[in-house]
């Protein structure tokens, strides 16, 4: 049984939480089911009278102003009461939205993806390949804007050197990699265990910014995410991406979606630095940081490649923006790089969005995902909430 300490609200919330417009979901013992909520002064307020789903809530025009007009929302309890289990529990702050991710959006992660491909999923070969490729690819990719004329010149150069890769194609070419990370309703959140498939011996967390996108493509807010990654599985073949990415408890989102409002804007988001801390029960510790300014594609560009005339998301979507942090600190032996162990505590944070904390276990030991879309609507029907948005 994993040893998980109780989290406190002050620890997981943004530094300026009193000014932040924070939307989330909880399982409320009092309500008997999941509720979209807004956090005000540490108290969780029920939004089901506004919309029984977060997906429906995000479709409301001028949402911040609309929520400001609802000051008499029922209180379900304090956030600390949900973190302790007294009032219920915290859920991922999304429900019906598609869960999508953009891959290879930072130069450092591009290099590591090429290494995975060259190593064919063998962690023991990675260091030698890294030493060979890093001087060439690192200099070529630094500061490069994906899809630009300069990117096309670098592509031609690397092709002449025999170093071109499918990962570089989506990393600096005109078309981004956009894939399905998880199914709607399957994501876990802050305080939960996250899953590593038992076939994997080379894997890592991927700390990322996650955008909340309305059905019309408007970006309305952001949160934190862990795009848990199996490096050996995807490294064997890119066709195994689904097996490497979409597994039980392999997608963590939260703790809250912060709406763009007041001083929190998309321009502020462009400058955040996402920090990672991994602590193992074996005493191992690893830290890292991803500056959003190093991203090779603008968030708006990635959203435009996600949602356009060729592909729509009527329930909205969330989009992981990718990570530049590719952990290489040796753990199981010299030259083997990083991989997770059961019991690892993973913390992803940035001051404007708070902290997303999870503990690592095997996917077959994590709680099974049983509450899907059908269960949600059956629950809402029993509570008389259907037809409200």
C-alpha cells in the first residue's frame, strides 16, 4: 500500500489564489455525485445550478462575468475537507472534454525522442547515442520556430547528414503532432496515484501546461498536467504511441483550471516556468524545469491544429502543450538514465497554477476506471440535473 501524506489546500493552490478564478470538480458526499465547483476563499461552491458539467459550463459566454453574478452558490465544504476525504474527494477538473496532447514541442524533448527512436527502446544505448547526436541536433534546433523558412533549411541539412527523424518532422515541420492522451472522464488529479504499465522499464513523468479549449476553439484557461510516458514502448515503434500513452491512471490533470481573468492572461502563461520534483522511497530525488518561452509553436497555433474546419470538438477539449524536460539522471545504473519506481512522489508546479501531486504505482494496481460518461449521465438523471446545460 502506497504511503501518501495528506495534502493541504495552501500547498496545492496558486500563490495568488484569492485573486484567481479556479474551476474544478469534486465528488460530493452531500450531493451524491460529481459537481463542477468554483473555489472562493478556500470554500468549494457547487456550480451544478449553472451547469451540471464542466464541459457545459465552459460554453457560457463571458463566463467570468457570469460567475460573478452568482454569489449565493451552495457551499459543499472547504477544500481541505475534500483533500482529507471528509466531504468527498477532488476529481480532475474536466469531464466530457476530449483529452488531447501535442508532442515534441520543445527542442530538448525533440532530441530525446530521436534518441529513443535510435535506441529502439533500450535505455542502455541512450547515453552513447545522446553523446553522438546532442552536439549536432542541439545546436541546430535551439531557438528554431517550427514551420519557419529556417526550419526548412535545417531539415534539408539534417537529411543530408542522415539524421532526419519522424520526431523532427513533427517537431520543426509545418504539422504538429496532436494525439489522444486519454478518454473523457478517465483522468486522475492531485492526490491520486498515477500508473506506469508493468511492461515498461524506461519511463518518465512529463510536466506540462494544459489548455482548456471551448468547442469554438477559444482558449479560456489553463491547468497542470502529467503526460505519463513509457519511453521504451514508444521507442520500439511510434505505432505503439497509444499503448505508451493511454493507460489506467496515466493522465493526471489539475488541481483546478484557472480561467483567464484579471491579471492572468495567455501572455502571462507564455512566460511561466513549470517545475518538476520526483522523490522516491529509495531516497532518489530529481528536479527539473520547463520554461514555456522555449516552446517551438505558439499555444494558439497548436489549438488551431487541434480544432479547425477539419476537426471539431462539440464538448470542448483540453490540450497538453508538451514538455522540454526529458530526465536523464541515472537511477538504476550508470548510463541507464531515469525511470520511475513504485512509490515515487511526483510534483508538478508553477506559482500561477499551483501544484499537481501524485504517487506512482503500476497501472494494474491503480484503481480501475469505472465511472465513465454513461455513469455520469445516470448519476445526473438520478439527481434531477439533466437538461440544465
